């Protein structure tokens, strides 16, 4: 955007140069900082300026308008710059389909019917194909911060679910992840809600260090795991190894899709993870 001084009138007193063929948004600027559109919003970044009107022209204005108009701004951008690319539109469309497909699956942790699971994985593969994550480990700042799990192929079903009490009185809550670049540490947290006598909430927290192992790959080493509060420790005491085996991230992980909102990862155990930035 460029800003040129103009007269109070909408019509220029004279032209400095020929008017380029262009469809622009003309914005009149007031001292209060308000821009008011006065034309279509599309065109080229070509600007016609005009010279200041003489003081006499200002003098003959209505007194209420004196000094109100300070300049005219031409806000012009090309239609090509405004329109999203076809690839971006395709990615957003696949995302919409994917988010609709995973709705009601509870992140897949309780198991998903085979046909539905296949459809979800096909949509994730389409995301990876449309916008593959090229060398995401070169700039890990893009993955730093907090994320939440939207879907995973990790599932707790059958006997494992029974042993962990997930059929009766323990409910899984949010799955979140925090990535600390300074410490090269990823912290995964699984929240639990316990019903029945003495209702309470708790969590399993796992810390794991990571190292870059390739353009898309990081290796992950388990550091420690904690259960809190003490009541939750007591509930999982006999099956803590089982719980840890399900959620232990040790191994390697490939980042296969990454943008400002979502991330897809695939690990050495064949699991797929879809996460959303918090």
C-alpha cells in the first residue's frame, strides 16, 4: 500500500501521470486512522498519485469537512496473490474430510471398525502425498510447543482394556504432547478420569529425549514415567508395565506431514498419529 496526499474532493484537481489500467481499492484516510473503501478490491499493485490541492481548494470546503481528508490510499493486490493455490485448497479439503471421518472415534484408542479405519488412513496418506513434510528436522521450531492427539492407530481393546479397568470405571481423557527444543525433550501426557466411590482425575506422564536421525526422522529414548495422584498409582500398580508398553514412545518417528495446525507421524511400530497444535 502507498499513501499519497490528495485534495478534499473525490475528483483529482489534475493528474500527475496517465492512469494505469487497474482495478483498485481506493481508501480515503482520515486523521483518526479509519480507511473507507471506495471501489472494487482487486487489481494490480499500480498506483496513481496526485499532487496536493492548493490551500484555496480546502478553504472552499464545508467547514465541518475542513481538514478531514488527509490523503488517498490505493490498496491493490493481484487476484493471483489473493487466491489460494489449488494444492492448498486440496489440502484443506482433505483436512475437512479427515476431521469429519475421525469424529466420534475417541482418537481411535478404543478401536475403530476396519472399513472406517481404512478410510481414515487413506485420507492421512492423501495429506502426506499432497504436502509431504520436506526435511522438517532442519527446523524443529515448527514442531516445538504443545499438541493434542486427534487420532492414532494405537488401540486398547480386548483383554488389555479389561486389565486396565477401561471397561468399568476408568475413562481416558486428553492425550497431549509438549516438545521442549532446549532440552530435546518430548513430554506425553494421558489424562484419566476415575468414577465410582472417590471420583478423581489423574494422568500418566512420560518424558522421552530425542535426536535428529534424518530429514524426517527422530530417534526417541524413554527417560521416565510418572502416575499421579497416588490413588491412580494404586489402581495401575499391578498393570503398570502393560500401561507403559502401550504409551512408551521409544524407537523412531518420521514426521510425514506438517503445517501450522496439524502434524502426522509414523513410528517404527507401524503406528500413525494425527496431532493438532494447541
